[in-house]
């Protein structure tokens, strides 16, 4: 295997994590101790916001008038695409019951969480699409109460387009809160009295760290970091399109990796020459963000064969992975690690980011090796159940008693003994030797 780095990153997302951990630890500790007072203090200090946290339904309806009709139509399109895909995901899983060889009836029931928290970032950019992705998916799963949070926009109220998208996607409660204080408020049920069962949504490194630290107390969608793009390209790829797509994701932020995997040196060199030129044409703050991302985190990896390219790509486990190669079906059949796959030049990560339907909240930092992105499944619990008549209970009780005693668990065994004694008095079953006390 011959792998050559034509461009190697100087940094990894992990190099920036220590500071975030220290900051988030202090903030969560204070919020847990002081509750809503601490949240209000952080909102004022960090976001210059001292207005109401909860947004009433009347205010949401009134502020909808700020949204131009074309924007409303675009948001409606995005919500419908995301909702339609999420509903199809929901239909792909089903409840079932079956009769076991013992006679026991057992089954599985998909039950949605009761409360979901959806975080929508509004820092460098107003992430309208994230409201559609998180809230609409939670409602498609059947979540009863969806709490949505987003940052005050540049010191003022929530961005009207983000608020409208939350409203259209079906949010039940909306709070003007950003960052760590928003994640903590949803986790602890501050201002709403309804602690979230699961919290989802993208965010900066502080938001990601808060979700990581609170995991266990609440469920989360993915262990997320800065947005990533990987592109697989061969000699058939258009270097201009490849370069444009790399820059399109580098725009996300200073720490967003952009990776090109190719077996064609000429294409790689064209792309490496073109990316800085494209970045230079961007407006601020996108130009600064993309320039830093490409400089510090961009990589170009040259391989000899497509099998090597698959191996490299799977090792990176890109959040977003585009294929600009011949024989697209072969790549789909052989790639295994990615958050979401974009097959062929005719689609692009930006489609997925904004409105195509499959969710854009996806695993980063190699988590695509074992995890998928946000879907209705994140809000659903496949709960199992069982019931038995007395004949089935007899078979299960005999086996349970014997296995329990082999394990040394006498109290377990006696729960089986009690049922046999009640249902079959006078019968002499082989229930194993009672567990003796160990001195």
C-alpha cells in the first residue's frame, strides 16, 4: 500500500479540546448549583441578552410577520423534505410479538421519548436548517414535548428565520438561550420544569463538550465536533467542483477539516491550487474561517488504488463523504464508515446541510465507525415485553431456578420456586441444589 500526504494537517480537533473541557466543567457546576440565576447571568455576560428566556406562542406568531414569503416557502420545503424522510425512517421499524419455543409470548414496542431538547446554533451563521433537522425529526418520531433553544442573534432577540423554522417544524417550547447554558437548561429542565430525555443538535466545541459531560444524565445524538468533509475523487472528477465543495464545508469554522482522497496526482494538484483562490473570494467571516480550516486541518491523501482509497476513507470516517468517481455502485458497496454519503457530482454536502431530507446532524471525530447521524431512532426506544401462561411459566421457572443456583443467586431461584409451588402444588421438580451460605 502506497499512501502519500500531499497536504498534512498541522492540527486535529482534539488539540483544541482541553480549554473547552475546563470552561464547560466550571459552567455546568455553577448552573447545577445556582439554577436559573446562573443561566441568566451567563446569557447576559456571553450573549448580551437579559430579555425573556421563554418565547410565547403569541410572540412566535407575531414575529412570523418579519419573515418574507419566499423565506417561508423555502423553510416549508426544507421542513417537508426532512419530515418526509424521518417519517419513512419511522415506518422502517415496527412493533412485533412472537411466541417462543417455551410458549412465552414476547415482543418489542417502539416508544418515543417524552421530552427532547433541540439546540440550534446562531453564532457566525443563522442555522435555519438545523431547526428543521432536529425539531421536525423529533416530532416525526412522536416526541410529545420538543424544547428548542437558539442563541440571541448578535445581542438581540432570536433570529426571526430560525424562530420561524422552529415554529414550522413543530417546537412546543422555545427558549432564547445559547451555548452551554442552553444545553444545561434543557438537561435540568430549567424554565420549563421538563428535563429533556435526549438533547440533539450541532454546536461549537463548548456545546459539544457540554453534551458529552451531560451524557448519561440525558441521551445525546452524537459525540460531535467541528464539521468535516471527505471527498473521494478519481481522474473522472471535475477539480473545480471538488475544490468548491471542500471550501463549502471549510466555511463552517476555523477547526473544520476538509479532506481529499484521490488516486490522481494531477487532480490533487489542481484542487490544492484552486482551494486558496476560492477562499480568497469569500466574504468575511467565511473567508477567515475557511482559510484557517484549510491551512490547519486540510489534508490531501494520494493512493495507488481504489481499494487503498476505501481503506483510508474508512479510517477517517468522515462526517460527510462525497464520491466523485467512476463506478459509483462499487464505492457504495465497499465504503462502510461515514456519517452521510453523497453519491456523484450531482449532489453535494450543502444539499444535505440545508434541505434534501436526510439529516445533517452527523457523527464526527471518527465516531462514524460505530455511530450514525440523527434520525427518528435517536428519539425512539425499542422496548421489550413478555407474558406467559402457566404452562410456559413452568418451563421457564425450572430452567431459571437451576441456572440461578449454578450462578449462586438463591433469591433469583426462589422467585421461580414460588410460582411452581403456587401453580403446580405437590409436584417435585428438579430445581437445582440450594445455594449454601459462604462464610
